[in-house]
C-alpha cells in the first residue's frame, strides 16, 4: 500500500502541488515523519509517525491534536473580541437556537413538568445495546487466536491484552467462526 507524503508538510507551509508530493510505503512514510520530528520538533510529525507505526491509536492522536491547540497553540490566544463582535456572535447564536432559552421554553423542558414529559419514551428503549456473549461478538467480528488464547474479535483482544489492534492484527492468527465455537466449548 502506498501513501502520498508532503515533502514540505502542510503544517509547515507545504502545498498539494504534485512537485511537493512523493509516493511512499507506510513504513517509509512513518520514517519520513520521524526524521522530520527529530529535525524540527513539530507535534504534527510526531503524531503522524507514531500513528503510522501503531504506537498510538485514534484517541491518543485526537488528544494530542486537542492539547496542541490549547494556550499559546491556539491561534486566538491572547486576543479578545471587540464589543461589536461579541454582540454579533450573541445575535447569531440566538437565531440558531443555541442562545439563552426563554423562561417559557425552560419551563416546558423542565424535568419536573409532567405534562411535557408525559408519554415521552426514550429513543433507545427496547433496543439491544450490542452483542453480549462471546459467540455474538464472534459472529460480528473476526475471531482470532493470540498466544494460545481465543478472542471473539480484535477489539476484545485489544481490551484483554492492552495491545493495540494494529499490533495484534500483525501477530495473531485469525480463525473461522466454527473453530472458535468448537474450541470455546
């Protein structure tokens, strides 16, 4: 599988121009970002490198991106809206229904107002919340064997072993549902 890599990363001013793009394998792409991170110390390259080799998962990537935009990393850091801008934002929010609620609306929505809530049914009432038995999980996922243990799916193996699904998928043996059923009895 090949990836398109920006020679000068977009976060450093690079463009999507074909002269700034190179086709690399996943491993080469990860190595390119590792080298860029070691040379320039940019968090974007660190996250790209670690994500590509499976050292961090989606949640960690999102956390890094969120943390990088806090404080001085936020382009609006140290700036303030003018009073006119604040007024315009307030007006725009009111028209979208995200502004302060009227007393009447607040009263209607109050949990204590029996007339408002009477007859309302939770949107998920009676809905099965997902597979519960290992057999149901195996039917929905891909059963696998890892270090002699059987798991109904990659996500279950990831939970049980604390090893990323990416690494597990490289080291495990995927098995058939029939084999999983036969060996789990």
